[in-house]
C-alpha cells in the first residue's frame, strides 16, 4: 500500500503518538479480568486516565465513562486537524443508530432516553429528535434525510420495525462509501470496503443460519464493497463447508474457515463477529506507524472503539459474575 505524503496531520499524529502510550495493553485488560470486584476492574480504567479528570465514575456509570472516553478522542481530532469533515465517515454510524432509536421510539409511543443516543454525531441527538418530530429533514445530510423519509413511509405501510433497520443500514454504508471515496486514501478505501464485505458476509451467514429464503438475503445485502450481489447469491446456495473454499482467493478465506467451524459448534455468529473485529485490528495496524496522512488518525480512532468494546465485555462480565475464562474468550485482539 502506497504511503501518504500528506503533511497536514503531522501535529495531530504527534499528539496521538503520546496518547497511544496510555491505551490498554493485554496485561491491563487481564488485570481487569482478574479483579475481585467490578469496582476494582473500574479502578484500572481510572488509573489509565479514562474519562474526564475530576468526574466521579461508579460502576453504574461505566457506560457514560466509555462514551466520554471515545468523545475525548473525537474532540482531539476536531480541535487539531485542518478539515474536520474528513472524519465524518467515521461517526455517521452514530447518526444512523440515533435515527433508528428515535423512529422506533416514536412508532411505539415511547420516550427516547438520552442513554440510547450515541455521540459524537453529525446531528446532536436532541436536535435530531426535534427534526424528526417536526418532519423537517432539511437539517440532515441528504442521504440521512432521504433514508429517514423512506423509513417513515415504509413503516407506515408495513408496520414492521425491521424495515427501519434495513433501510437505515443500507443508507449508512452507502453514505460512508460516498464520504470515504472523497478522501483519496487507499487505506480508507480498503477499510470501508472491508466493513461492507464483512457486513454482507455476516448477513449471508445469518440468513443461512435462520433458514431464510434467497429473497431475504437480497433485502439485506449492501451495495459496494469488493463483491457484487451475485457473488453472495452463489455462496448462499452452498453448504457451510463449501463457502470458505469458494472464497479461497479472497482476503476472507481464513476468517470464514474459522468462523464456520465456530458456527457449526455453537450455532451462533458470535465467533464470526469476534474474528471480524480481529481482522479489522490487523488492517488498522498496517498504518499504525505511518508518519503522514489521515491514516494513523483513522486507525487510532477505530482502535479506541475496539478497545472500548473490550472494556465493555469485561465490565458486563464482572457485573454479571461471569467466569474469567468466559470473559477472555470474548475479547478482541488489541491494537497495542
């Protein structure tokens, strides 16, 4: 992969290099797992500088702590990079998540709790609620506005909340592809294409697992990525053991082989999702030591998301008294 020569991000990269030293190592995650109580596990995060200084976080606040830790990373980027819009492709998934939450709450006559709205986002959660309530989509980016209107129309006709997920998931990935294409980064293009590929492969395996017809898979598949829809339709007709073999010439052969073995043993896609995250960590590490360009900043932001996912797995496990081995087997690979 050709290395970037874009020097606009040198200052931010130097800041990130310092902050990366505080990322949670495997040894620190192990300390959390071996902690006697959730409170002791949380102390590891306090010592690592998680959250905002001066805030008092209890075990019951761990989700707020994790949200604020990710927000710290985003704020650093927004305060130091020359063009904040170049990072929009990273955060729009939160906007589409919030769209789902707001629309489903409205259609079920429920209030939207702040805890269910994610940040950072292009449109703040409360502003999004107001815009949807007023059916004023002019304050949303065009792809969001179009998909919100389509979701409302589809739900009105079908009265099925699943249709909201289908429409907004496709819109999210289409929007992300559009934004990332404008960056001219080979790494970002590879990353986003991988996200689309892995999502489509997951939909393929899910459709087969729950024995849905081919038409169901068609409704789930996202445009873009490395393969056309016909590729997935052909895989759909194969048995599990044949799927990986049919992908032997792709980057996903090993991932699919291990995932399908796990799927046959457990009847669950949990193993596939973990292996997908591990695959993405490997992609991120390819630009970890780049000295120019947007690439190491994108890698750090997403690596932090994956670190926070690991922390969440541990905290949920500790709070619910899960055995240490059961927590360990759920953890993703680390960036550091």
